[in-house]
C-alpha cells in the first residue's frame, strides 16, 4: 500500500472516531432538552399557586407599594446582573450570546451612572469575567445542565441578601436576570428581565383568567407576614425557571452544534474516501503500466 | 359526603394529588385541621409533617419544608418549597443527617439547626407510617 493511500485511510479513521463522539453528544443533548422541559412543566403548578397566593395576599396587605422588595432606594447607583451561561463548551454561541447581552446591559447601566456587580452562573461565564479581571460578586458552577431547586435557592438568597443590605454598606438597588429563553427546539433567545424591585401588579394574573375576585382568605398569621414569606419564594422560583430555561437552551444549542459537527464529519469522510480511492486507482494504474513497460522491454530485447 | 380535593406540589414537581377526608397542618399559630366545608384560609406552613386522611381512610404523611397552603371551596393546595412522601424518605440517611447537623449546629439561627429540623421532620414522617 502506497504512503499516500495510508495517510488518507488514517485521516478517515480519525474523522470517523470524532464523528462517533459528536453523534453521541447530539443524542445525549436531545434527550436532556426533553428532560429539562419536563422539569420546567413540572414546576409550573407551584408557580401558578404561588402567584395566586401572592396576588391574594398583596390585595389584602396594607400598602404593598411600600414593601421593601417592591421599592428601590432613593438613589439608584448599584445593580446586580445575574448571567446564566454553560459549564461546558461545544454548545455553539450559547454562552457567548448570554455574555454579550450582559455586557450590553452593563454598558447601558454604566451610562446611566449605575455600578454593576456581576453574578455569574456557569464556568464559561466565570472564566470570561476572570480573564478580563472583572471581580465577581457571586459565582455558581457545576449544575448548569441539570439545575435543582436548591441551586436556585442558593442564588436567590444571595441576591436577596445583597438587595436588603443598606446602601451605604454596598447593597444593590436592582437585580437583572440575563438568561436564554427556550422558545422551541430551533429557536432560543437571550432575554433580560428585571427581578427586583418586583412589579407584582404586572405579574398578577387572575387565577382563572376570567377576572373573578380572590376568595376571601383568612390569612395566618397575617396578610403581611404571608407576603413577607412568599415574595422571597417567588424570587427563588424566578431564578429556578431561568436556570431551567437556560439549561434547555444550552442542550438545544449543543445539539445543534453537534449536529453540524456530525454533518461536517460525514462530508469530510466522503471527500477523503474519494481521494483515497483515487490514490488507490492511481497506484494500480502505475503498477500496470510498470508491468506492461517491463514486459515490452523484455519482448523487444 | 363532601370531600376535599387535595394537591401537594413542591417547586420541582407535584408530590401528591387526590381526595381526602381531612388534613392536619402546622402553622405559626398552631396546628390547623381542615375538614370539608372549611372557610377560605391561606396559611404559612412550618417545618413539620402534614397529615392527610384520604377518602379510603388511608393516612398519608408528607414532610413539608416551608411553604404555605390555601383552602378554598373544598380545594386544598399545599405549596411547599420541598416536600417528600413518607415512602420516599431514606431513614438511615435522615438519621445520619440529623446526627451531623446536631453536632455542627451552633445557635438557633445556624443553617445547621435548620438542617437538623428538616431531618427531624423527615424522620417523624418516615417513622410515623412504619
């Protein structure tokens, strides 16, 4: 076997091995998208009930607009931005898109004279900020492909604590969330959402959509206490939803990236096989002409 | 006979659904029992076992870790951040967690104290059915 042919065969084998890996990653990502979606659906009854209860409590509590979680301080000079990125790469532009959006938001806030303290989820985002020497207010890694509620609660508590810290001690006035919304298998888009101060009035959806008044609940211990206890839950859940959405988007992005990698590998294998066949044919042709030439030389001698 | 339609959901999933005769839960103001025909209530839950008696007379115990429940026209929604049914609880693990948390706990505000309380609730629920 000629040297050229051997080189081609080796490259084909190497590309085939890569293709197997990318194909496997594609399949894994596909099944994880569905899992993440199911978990998102499973968490919806909780959100629905929670929103209902908060609305009911808010309509009973005295002067909701003065609640600490619904008002920012007098001066608005510090904001937290929570960016959700991936732990691992090979997901196309997934993390880069979220980071770009967050950078845009940061610039916008800076122009308004607001300082930004970044909170980052996912190793990709953390290393991006680290490399640029940006100090992080919080970093959370190791769960982006399968976030649990406990992870979300940890983040939610940190954010809440920073929000409730008095301004002169470095407390923040608002919290923005940058996550990737999972529209469908083919479309995911980066979204920015303001988490705090809450705008409950806009969040309130009547329980059955028909605009019926809430039942005349008797609150225990009291409407204000119920509200105090439920609003942080609402924040935790908003973070949880964002994490799950982003996880589904991450898997979708990875699936797409791995699909095109597999397609490219197939294309490459096809081209290389052609070239290898050509090389083999050339080798055979050369051998025949050598034999014929040799036989001719013997005959004419 | 009137019955309660009960749904227990946690942040991550739906835990239990069905018809029940009565429910007993623990709120900051004390224990509250709910029978069919109860007036609308929205109450916070403490870290404690939640007792449900189904229409077949079966007792279901759920360990709820914080949250609230609402009663309205014989529909009861129990919304807990995390909740576990008795049969889902690993007794050995809960015991170990309790032991660990008790040793580490400092004051009442310590997160370890909360962990100990959580483990206690779990154990109470798991043992209650055995």
